[in-house]
């Protein structure tokens, strides 16, 4: 089993997705901030109530003021106030636009409320803040415009003050005249007038005191602007680094979640390590994805210097170490599902083995999709099915290829009961006969999930080669296939991860890297050697005696 740290394994598999998420997030943040103008903040301050101006403020007044603070702060955000601001300043802004720029904050444990405006224009920010403060002040009862009641009271106070002054003057004059009077009747009349005047003066003074109390400004429900906003000279501090940091965290986090979701929901085999987790083998042979020639001929035969050919040679060597180097070996090649590259692998592996000088027979037992003869350019109606039914001799079904050490038995006419034929005693006789005719016999069969002939043939062979296509076969399907084969009493079993893709970007693949230069040098030497001795190469290809 793999002993890698799960976190390291996760990073090694999904590092490209994490990097992509980070790049996309940073690019989106840069695009969003590139057209962003600097912001300016202007603040005006209003005071609620006059308790702070009193020598001995009343506790009840302070409590009322504390309850009025949030009310006026909320009033500053309402549509009537903001519409009045927009009209007063002739702004082309809706209340929602102003609300988005507005920040009203009651100052803790004070009678003050800060009204801040954030805008791209510093002059406009200050003007809006001051106008909102003015509109809030106009909402208080003490500053209501055109208050006719207050004007009437002030006029009445002036009239009463004049009457009181005139009445007191008359009383003083009568008191002086009484001191000079000698007649009792005149003194009595003067005293009577003085009493009447004093009663009137007392009544006027009482009315004056009442009106004066009602005209006294409120100590609590009054708003006054204590600090006007000025146009700021510097913009607000930029939070660009914070935005980029948050974008990086969010981008990598979302990419990690996507990677986890893909790993959990998809569950496909992607790397050799995934196969090792299932099989427990120390190493798994991988075959890279490559472009198949137009004639579908084996790449080992047409391009002996390609990376794919090198991979098939590695597969051959690994199989030899697992038992393929025995005197007589037969092997079934299968997969979990169709289309994973069984036939292509069989054809190329057969050529790679034949190049070592061993005689190889390839049998097309894939009755669901017989394509093996096509890869070698063979067309025949006689094949493996005719052998099992007894309709043909082995000499008629066995066909030569361009390689002198490689022979092919096509599928032949497909019978409806081929599954019964594979489990018959004749099948065992045919398998034994083929084993005596060649060093290696390879059987191309259908996928295990579709047909059971792979399991039936496996009982007549010495080993099984399972093909798993990268990024297609699911881990559960591969594990189920391997369990079925293990329960079929087979010999050795190996797994090939087919159609793997290399990283699109790697330092080793750069043109100036050491690995790339060494590969270019080796390719040049091979080309020079081939050009210098074409006859030798032709002999090597025909005889199949390459040392590989």
C-alpha cells in the first residue's frame, strides 16, 4: 500500500487546480480593483439635547437624550431626509445611492452623532455630510422653520414686559403723590388706584412667567450641528493587500473543495499510485497516451523510438520478471470495461516480445469487438471460433504477420454460444496445443463487466494482464475486476495503467532543460545511425533480433 502522506498526495495530484484557483481569484481581484477610484471620507457631527451645556444637568434629561440618539441616527437614513438632501444639493442620486455612501454612528456615552459620507469626490462628500446634518437639525422642534407660535409668544412677552414696566412706573408715581396729599379722600382714591395697578402688574408678571417658561428652549429634543464636515485632502487607506489576501484564500479554498468533490464524486483512476493502492504492487507500468497511426498498426513496429514503444518494452520486461520468461506462457488480456485499450496493448506487447526472438501467437477472443486482425492488416473468415466449433484446422486459422516471430489467430465467425464453447473441454485442448506451438500466447478478450469469457479463458492460461484506462475506469470497478480474477484460480496477474497523460507544464520539458537536451542528443544519434546503416536496420526489423 502507499505510505505517502495524504496531504502531500492531495497536493501532488491537485496542485494545478489549486494554482489555477489562486490565479483566477487574483486576476478577478485585480480586474475589480483596476478601475476603482480612491475614496474620500467626510464627517459632520451633531449634538442631541443641551444637557451638556447646563451647570447641573438633570438625570432625566440625560436619559431622554440617550433614547433620542438612535432615533435621530435612524432618521438620517430615511427617504424624506435623503430626498431633501438630494433636492437641496441638486444631486442626481436616489435615496438608495446616498444610503450606500452614508455611515451614521452614535458616539458611545455621549450626546454626539457622527454623520460620515464616503465618495470619490471629496468636495461632494463634505457637502452631503453637512446637508444631512442640517436636515436632521431641522427635524427638531426647536428649529422648525416658520414657527408662528414661537413668534407670537415672543411678541406677547414684549408687550407684557412693557405693561409691567409702565404699571410699576405708575405705582411709583402714585406713591410719591400720596406723600404730598393732605386730604383723606384724595389719599384713599390714590391708594385705591395703586392697589388696582398692583393687581394688574401682578397678573402681567404671572402671565409673563408662564409665557417665558413655554418659550424656553428644550434641553433634550433639540439638534444642533457642532462640527461641520470639511473636504478631506487624502483618500482613505487602501486595503489592496487585504483584498488580494482574501481573494487568494477564497480561490485556493474553492479549488480545494472542487478537488475534493471531483475526487469523491468521480473516483476514477488517474495515476499509478491509485492502482498501487488497490493492487498493493510496488510499481505499476504506465503507457502514455499517443496518437495511433492511421493504419492502426502497432506503434512498436512503426515507431520503435517513440516514448510509447519504450513503455511497451518496460511492460514486457516487468512481465518477464513476473513469470513471462518461462518456457511456455499464455496470458489473458482484459479490462473492467470496453474501450480501455486492450487490443492495442496486446498487439504492441506481442511485437515487443517477438522482437526478443521469442515466438508469439496472439488470439482474438474478443467476440464482442474483434479488432485484432485489423491492426495487423489481416482479413479472414476463419479464426478462433471455428477452432472451438471444430470447423477448421489450426493451420488454417493461424496467420502470419510482417514480423517473422509473430502469428495471429483472428476471431473468425462469431457463434451465438461462444461463452459455452469457452468453458468446454475443447477450449482446454486448444489452449494446450497453442502453448506447445509458441513461447508466448496472448488472448485478447472482452471486458470483465460485459462478458465472463475472460474468467473462463483465465483458467486455461498462466496469467492475466488487466488494462485500466487512466481518467476513465473507476477505482471500484477495477477493484471488483481484480477480485473476480483472483477468485478464478489464475496464476500471476499484472495491471497496466493505459493512456496516461503527462503534465502539460514541467521544468523537465522545457527546451533548455538538461533532460530535453539529452533526449535531443539521443534522438540525433539514433537518426544518424539509421541513416548510416539502412540495410542493418531493415535486417533488424525483419528478423526481430533487436537487443532493445
